[in-house]
C-alpha cells in the first residue's frame, strides 16, 4: 500500500473538523466525512478557512490556496 504525502493546508474532513466546521465558507454546502478540503483565503473577513477542495485554486505566487471566485476576480482585474 502506497501512502501519499499530505500537502500542507490540504486534508480530509474528519470527525473533529466536522464537529467544528459545519459548512463550507465558499459554497455554503455542508461538509461530509471524507470530503477533500483545503485551507484557503477568500472574500470573507478574517483568517483562511477550510473549504471544499473543488472550490479552491492553488496560487503559486502566494504559495497557498485561494477560493476559486476570489482568484478569478483578481485575475480579471
């Protein structure tokens, strides 16, 4: 069995995270156990938050994940 290295800021929604974070800040949908998630910055105020991985884009300039809508808005400027 091959183990994949975990990327910083990337993970799987486990029971502990699920109890603390009920819904995705990017799409508003509830999290489920086993969902792939990332810590990303976005249009909300405050620090980066856990969001669904498909709602994020990796920004190599910032070396981190950014909410997809926020990333596209910045790129359109």
